[in-house]
C-alpha cells in the first residue's frame, strides 16, 4: 500500500516538474547547451554556466521575493529560482550520470531517448540539433492540431448553446400541448433539447473525463485492443510521432557503432509501457531470432511506426548504410505528418459543418411545425 502511495507521489512530482519545464524552457536549455558545446565547454562547465546565467537574470518578482526572504527570514538560499537553473542543478548533482538519466524526471520520454542516443554515441552536438529541430516541429505540429480542433469545437459549442436555449424555448412553447402530431425529427430535436437542459453537467463532465482519459492512455495503455485504437484519432498521431522519434534515436545509436540489441535495450530501459511493449517484441521476437530491424518491425504486427513505412524500412535495413537511410525516412515522415494533420482537420471541419447545417435545418423545420401546430389549435 505504501509502495503504491510513494509511486503515485513520485509520478505526480515528475509530472509537476515536466509541466514546469515546458517546451519553451527546454528549447532554451538545449540551445544554451549546444552553444557552450560548440564553444568547447565540457558538460559540467556548460551546466554551471547555464545555471549561473539564469539565476543572475531571474524575473523581477523572483528577485523581490528572494530579497524579502533574505531580509525578513534570513534565508540563505533563494526560495524562488528559475526552472532552468533548478534543472541544471539536478544534472550537476549527478555528474557521473548521462544527462538523459540525471534529468529523467524533467524531460519527456522522447527527448530522453534522443539525448541518451547522442550521449551514448558520442554525438552530443547532433543530439542537440535533433532535439531543437524536434521541439520546433512539435510546436508547429501542435499549433496546427490545436487550430484544427478549435473550429470544430466552436461549432459543437454553438450547437449545444442552440439546443440549450432555443430548443428549451420550444419545449416551453409546447408545454401542455399534444406532441403526438409532431414529426419524428421534431420529437428527436425536442428530446435532445431536453437532455441539454437537464443533464448538461453530465455530458460536459463526461466529455471532459473522456478527453483526459484519452490523453493519459497514450503512453501507458498497451495490448491488442490498443493496437486497434492506434489507427484512429490521437492514438494514431501518437504512434506516428513516437515511432518516427524511435527510429531517429535508433539511427543515431547505430551510426555511432552500437550493436542493434544494445541500442534497443537502452531505449527500452527509459521507455513508457506502450513503447516498451513494442521494443521488447523487437528484441525478443525479432533481433534475438536473427531478424533485421525492418523484418522485426513487420513481424511484430503492431503497425509500428506506420504500416506504410514498414516495406521501406525493411528494404533500407538490407543496405550497408541502413541506419542513415532509416533516420532520413523517419525525418521525412515527421515532416509529412503536418500535411496529414491538415487533411484530418479539413475532414473534421467538413463533417462538423454538415452536422451544424443539418441541425439548423431541423431546428427551422421544427420551429415552423410547432408554430403551425399552435395556430391550428
């Protein structure tokens, strides 16, 4: 029981740290380390410089609070420190560990894998470049995704408000009247309006809970049912992004001279349950049985990272420069992902527009029918 409590607290602490160390801060952190690395600074020296720089240029409110604390309560250490300075401190506290290991509570899994791949392979500069490109692409992708989802969401809210207000007005207008003479579509509209009026909290709460559960399930849900869901909606996007990033990390490690099995084990050790399941299958049912990475991915049957990529990866795996070809293919597939998001957004927008248009037509017909019914009475 206590173990579960401690594990839950550790998970919440890690989640809190990753939320504090957001995309913009991580991007600034990687850029600073890359600049110091190009200047010939060692890792520990670069981390000290990053920490000191951000502490000296802390936000004004943090400096005010720290000053008050030092004067009022004689605090020896600042009580408000920039997040990047705290991250650098955690890395400095474990100088013998790889950066991807010492910062595992601060970094998302994908970025840990990329960073570890660069450190293990001795190509740290390439890892920083890849991370910076990845974060820039991720920002662009999520912006397009949020923009794509915003319009359908507005339409859904508009339909709900219409049913919640005008539909309820029709219900009140029909109060005490005989509804048996109304058409089926008008009865359906009135029933939906009744649901929106009396149970809107349940529907809004249920939709919110479903959304949260969907996002939480992305890195932890595994099994064959999840494999089926990986072909739809956000699970499909997660599969593509994680799969291509996995191939990029794999490519970096293999090009550095690591054996295939060693590279896969390193990535498995830091992977979340969903990705770990796929990597373990590649190791035990693929590589250990003499298959190359392309054959192992196809044999796994997960459609990972993408069914359309599997024949290409299998072909590349037979070439002498397989790792380089696979890495390039994964980068290009990530670039194509933005176009896929736009296409899905266009489809969603069209579907929602047709739904809204249909609801408006039903509403107008129902209003006319109700008015004619009252006039006839």
